[in-house]
C-alpha cells in the first residue's frame, strides 16, 4: 500500500487539491458571478470566454508550480521505488517540503486565484456592457474567492498528507528548525471570516443590483442593509469567540494534566470536562494511561521488594552454608 502511495503521489495530490479547484470551485464561482450579477445571456457568454482562457493559462502555470514544489519529494520517492539509497540530506529535504505542503499550497492557491482572476475579470469588465453596481460587485470577487481558495487548499493538503503519514511515510523525523504552526484559534478565525465574508459579499452585491434596477439606490437603503450586515458579523464573531474559548479551556486542561505527568507527578488529578466530545475522550484516554502507568510502577515496586527479600534469604542461606562448611572443615 505504501509503495502504491509513493507511485501515485503526484497524480493523487493534484487530483485532491487542483482537481477540487478546477472541477468544483471554478464552476461554482462562475455560477455565483452569473447569478449574483444578474447577467444577461450575452454578458454571461463573454464571461465564460475569458474564464476558459484564464483556466487554460492557470492550468499550465499551476502544473509547473506543482512540479517545482513537489520536486524534492518526488526525487526521494523515485529513489525509494527504484530501491536506491537516498542520502540523509535528500531525506531531510523531502521531509521538510512534505510537512510544508499545506502552507505552501495554501499561499500558492491564494496567489494563483488572484492571478487567474486578473486574467479574467479586467478583460470581462472592459469588453462587457456592465452597470456601475455590476462592476463594483465583480471587483468584490477579489475579496472573497482567493481567501476561500487558500484556506480550502490548506485543509485539503493537510488531510491528504496526514493520510499518507498514517500509512507509514516519513516515520523517522529528522527535520531541524521546522517551526511552522497553525493554531486552532487562527484556523477558526480565518475559516469563519471566509465563511461569513462570501455570503455577505454575495448578498450585498445582489441587493445593490436589485436596488439599482428599481432606481432605489439611496443612502437610507444602504444604511439599513449595513446595519443588518454588522449585526450578522457581530453574531458570527461572538459565536466564533465562544467556540474558541470552549476549545481553549479544554486544551489548557489537558495540557496542564500532561505537563504534570511529564514532570513525574503521577498523583495529578484528571480535569473534569462538562461536555463530551473528542477532547473529552482524549482527556479520559490520558487519564487511563496515567492510571495504567501508576499500576505498572506499583507492580514493579512490589516485584523489586520481593526480589530484595529473596536476595536476603539467598544471602542468609549462603551464609548458613558457609558456616556449615567451616564447621565441617574444623571437624575434619
């Protein structure tokens, strides 16, 4: 199974990441623009023309980029498949690049989406008869789609490489100075920000176009809509912060428990978590591990005590034999 993973790594990696982008995300973005901007048929076909051109150029540049990014990993995997020994430097370079893939692919996806949109959006605006609100909402796409692509690619890449790690690839860690990390707080913040931003931009765009078509573009309408948007953003932010506080408290409880155990304090009490979830199960598992270790140490101490008693008995018997031998020697 591992050999098959090594052989198909490049194709599956591109399928699980770039495939999702071009086969799912790009069509959804095109549909989103068409519906949100309320485009006519001729306007939509003009947009499709520039989208196809942008996708073709993007596919070529993306494949070149992926080959450059994956080159240290593919070089190492090729040697493994051929049965050739790899140097320690080659192994370390491949492993470092492998663990860096979520960050590289996430940032790269963001930049590629910006590049692709620049290939499609400005020509579309310049060659299509659009209203002022349609132009503004088209430009708003730059605020919504690239962050979505970056976050989505980060998580897709993380899931894929974790799947390979679970199958035994790179079990020996030799990376030095690798400090990249992504906290739960940052993940949660970026994810919720993107989740909230895209619908807000979409609804705002469609709402403004409806007002424009009804000749009702006035300050009061936008102020009302702005108040609704701010209310929704405040609710989303409060939910996100509350969720993060809940996760942080549980992680802090487990971390403090593990720290005391790591320091040798096996009398550390298990923290009690109110709501059952995956973190609660981890807490229970760690407590059972501590309990088993404590019992093992008690058993070892008991065996050591018995061995000590046995040693004293053997020593006493040996001394008795010595005394008997000396008495027999004296008698002789």
